[in-house]
């Protein structure tokens, strides 16, 4: 399994590995182009000193002199023109050297083996313990010419340093890997928590507690995630409530339709009773049809995908039409109607606004007793249109007032049952008004009456 943890650790180690290779190549290039000529020059001077000192003091024993010099940290090779040779100091890893080189040095030339050492990417000539990687110079021994080859004994000169640097490098690598292992765990931990939380949400458990206090991107992700989980939980609760409300609203008319149709089938009834039961069945089915219409409206409004089909029309005329349409019901209750509706053109969705006035007027009619009164006003100023629906009906209690725009909320349950309400009218009304960037307010006092104010912006 490729975990994020493993991935980060592996990547870091790979990065360390690659960067050390690149660093090695770069420092090697630095040696080849800058350090090598300098090194060659330095050792040439050193060899020169060795030769000059001997030639100025020919009485000293050459073997002893070279042995002593070698002990100071050099590898030395001495050869004469007959091919007799001797090594001093640390042994060469590769003792081969071209006879031509020896001949040239015997002939008086200086051999720059260090500067000429072949440069390859992975070979740092500095460490190459080969006879060709030396400085060669002629040396006069008792009137005879010898060739002297010298290179620093890296092992001797740098042995402690080498151990020191090796330990330093090894410890750096080991500690880096250890720290990467630990720190990666710290980075990955909140992601593991988040993954577990997502799994929980997928299983339908929305109550999660993410204890991530970090302020970086992962911390932000965790806090947004918690917020999202809370919102989903809320939405889920609303959905369940909505479904149970819908089922309940459907259940009661269905039960009465079932009950009355059974009675009609099984019992002997007078024609009047029969008509009465049939009219109940018709009423209940109409109620269900209305409910499903309201639900469909809500669903389409909820989508909110710019469904407004705006046009210019006279709202006063539209409200009057609603009065005509509902005439039978307010005449039936003997309600006094007062209208102040000056002709006013508005740019809005005609069908949806029609529903707003219908919902408000049917509410006023429904919740006002016989002989009451309803008044409607329409006003406009520079900024907005204001429509007021006022009745002197039963009113709404202060506890119920904040809830009346909630879906399925009905203040007076018993009365509503009789009136065939579903409690969706005002929710739809509010939604439509808000889609037009407007506002709806209510004032009400129990037993005195209710007033709804609708404000719609002029543009
Ligand atoms: N004019 C009013 N006077 C008194 N109470 C009202 C008035 N308008 C609304 N209400 C209260 O607010 C509740 C919610 O109204 P809403 O229009 O949303 O639902 P409804 O009229 O009961 O049902 P529906 O409109 O879906 O048929 C009503 O049940 C009623 O209790
Ligand atoms: Mg209503």
C-alpha cells in the first residue's frame, strides 16, 4: 500500500540522494576546473623544494632523505636511466607509468601528471592513488640524472579528517532520515484524521470532531471540512423533517379517502349521505393535488437557476384579478374588501407574483371570521413598490410569528385541519419575494388582525 507517509519519506530520501549526487558532480567539476591546476602548481613547488634541497646538500643520504620526506606525508618514486627504481612512503594503488614519461623527465622535463590526470564525472583525481597522478622532476644524484615522482599521501595527510567527515556525513544522513520519518508523521496525521472523518460521513455519521489546531492549509481544510459536515448534518435533518412532514400531509387525506370509500362500499346509505361522503373524498383529493402542486413549485424555486421570466405588467390589475378569482369565498364569508390599487407597472415574473397575492389573500380570507374586513394598498416611491395586505382576523401569537414562513408550519392546527392547509403557502411566498430581491414582513396581534408588507425593488 502506497501511503502518503511512505510517499513523503521516499521522496525526501530520493531528493537527498539525487542532491548528493548533483553536489558530488558539481564539486568534482570545481576540482577539475579550479582546484586541479592549483593543486598541480602547489605540488610542483613542493617537488622543486625537495629536489633543490637535495641538490644543494648532495652530501646527505638520498635514501634517508626521501624516506624522511615521505614520512611527512608524500608518496615518492625514484628511477634512474637504467630502470632501477625505489618507492618511498605509502604504496601506490597503480604503479604503472609510461616509459616515455620517465624518459622525458630524465631528459630534464617536468611531468605534470596531476594537471593532466583525465577528468571524468565520477573521478576526483585528487583521491586517485596512481603513479601517473604525480609530479615528475629530474634530480641530479652524484652527477647522474634520476627521475623523481611525488604526490601527497592523501591517506596519511587526511586520515583523521576523512574519518571526521565520514562520520559527519553518515550522521547527517541518518539523522535526516530519522527526522523525516518523525516530521512526516506530524504532517500526515491530520490527513489521516480527515480521511477517517470522510469515511464516517460516507457512512451517514455527520457528527465528527476534528481536533486539528494548525493554521496552515491542512488546518484550514480541516476547519472547512468540519463546517461542511455540520451543514450536511443540518441539511440531512431538514430533509428528514421535510419527508416526514410531506408523508404526514399525504397520510391524513389518504386515510380519510380510504375510510369514506370503504364506508361507501360496505354500508347502505341514503343518497344524501352518499353525496356528502363523495364530496369529502373530492375535497381531500383536491387537497392532495394542491399539496403536490405546492411541492413542485417549491422544488423548482429551490433550484434557483434563474427561473424568473420577467416582463412588464400592471400589478394593480393582477391583484384585482386575484380578488375576482376568489370572490366566491370572501362573498361567502361576507368580508368587507377595501382596495387602494393605483395602476402600477412592474417588471417581474408575472406567474410567480400571482401566486404571492393568491397565497396572501387566501390566508386573509381563511383566517378572518365572517363579517370581517380585508384591505389592500399599493404604493410606490423612487426605490420600491410596497404592497400591504391587512385583515382584522384571528391574528398570530408572538410565539408563532417567527415561524410562519417555515415550511409546513401552521399556527392553529385544529383550524387548519378544517381549512385544508398544508403550511407551504407563506414559505413559497417568501421565496418568490426574495428571488425578486424583495422583502416580506408581518405584523400581527392575536384577536386583532394581521398585516403583511411586501417590498419589491423598482429595478
Ligand atoms: N392572515 C393571517 N391571519 C392569521 N394567521 C395567518 C395568516 N396568514 C398566515 N397565518 C398563519 O401562518 C400559517 C402559515 O401560513 P401558510 O400560508 O404558510 O400556510 P397555510 O395557509 O396554513 O397553508 P397553505 O397556504 O399551504 O394552504 C398559517 O397556518 C396560519 O396559522
Ligand atoms: Mg396559506
